[in-house]
C-alpha cells in the first residue's frame, strides 16, 4: 500500500510514523504525483509541536510536507497538462508531500527540467519561494550591500544567490565551516556570534543598505542598529521583531505560485542557482531527518526519498 508520514498528536519528532494509506484519487482539477523526493522544512516543526495551533491547527491524523518532485500517474477530468508520465516539481497546501503519492491541483506544478536532480527539485519550493519573496521585499539594487543571516541554510543559501545574480554585494552571515562554500558562490562570508555588529560595520563602512533575516534571534534589531531602514529589513522568522520595528515579514506564501517555481527551476537548470543537499533520508527515517534538522548548521536542504 502507499505510505505517508503521519502524527496523531502534537509533539517532538518522536510522534512521527510512516503509515499505510489509501491511494489518492484526483479531483477534476487535480493530478496525482508519485513522489520521488520531498523537502523537510523548519516551519513544519512548530506546526507539529502545536506552537502554531492558533494559526495553523492540525487535524489528526496529520500529514507533513509541502514541496515535492515526482511523476504524474493520474489526472482529473478537467486536466490536459501535465500529462501522465510527466516529471514535475510541485507543492501542496495540504501537509501531504511526505508520502508515496500526493494529489494536488495542476496549477501547483511545473515541469522538472531533465538536468535538475530529484533531491534538488523535491526541496525547491518552500526555501525557493521564501528566498524569492525576501529578495523582492527589500528591493535591492545593483551595487548595494545586503546582509543575510543563516546564509548557508536552505532559505539563506538561495537568498544570497538570487541577490548576487542581480549584481548586489552580499554579506553572508554563517558559521566559519561554510565560509569557503559561500565564497565560491561569489558572496562575502561573515562569521556569526559575538562581535558580529563590528564585523559587519568593518565590511561595509559606507553602511548596509538592506537586511534579510532567515534565522531570528535578534537580527531585526541588529539591522536597526546598523541603520537599515525598517522597510528594507525582511525577516522570515522573527515576526514579533518585524512588528516592533516596522520591518517586513514577506515569506513563501507571497510567492507561492507555479510561475515562481518555474522561474527557480529554470535557474537551476541553467546553473545560475544551486540547491545544496546536506543529507537525504528514506521515508522510514523521517524522525532521523528531523533530528538532523534540529541539530542545526546544515548546509542547504535535507530531503526525504520515497524511492
């Protein structure tokens, strides 16, 4: 039988299990995709732990996952494209991507370029759309300097690349273990931790023009101290900080379209964008995958493989 990640109550990754489930059937506007790979994302953790219940309550048993890539195996009566057999990248709003099969509206899919790997494709949507929205929010111009926190993570690593290809100087805040890799992307690594403000001021004596925060923990306030205009600060984590200082908090939902996904996939195919995969786990090891995520300092993305 088809398998899917499930949990029956709020809690740590220990509540996750893999269940046998029914094969989904497509509605008229839907397709069924046989999933090859699916991303795991930090935002799924507070939902599963119940911290986001007031905004995104779970109905048990709940599934998990938004981004995936795979093969179309069935289409609804109103669907002409993509056809059965097509390789696609997509997203679901139903917490259902971490499964052997997922049914989604056809409008939430884009073709997978042949030269894009399954792991990269399956983990593209959440991090990619979030990075896309954050870059768009700060309206950086060629020649400006933008600082990015958690620059080696899933969102941060795509953010720095999107900025760099627009001719923007990027100060990439990350652990020293990732500095050589970030430098290879054409950005300037800056070590996080004590003394960060002084290091940023030394790296940008004429000032930081914009700041993208992919980590939280006081980076919005740091950007304010650096003199960045609040409307040119965007955080995808620290929503209370954004409210306090008048910063922006544009995230993936504001760029959650197949058109954006297609644009990102094309950049991957052309080599203008890279998705780093730090680890891949079979679906049966979903708990281990989230333990790796919780350990932090992962470069790029962690994925689940269904086959």
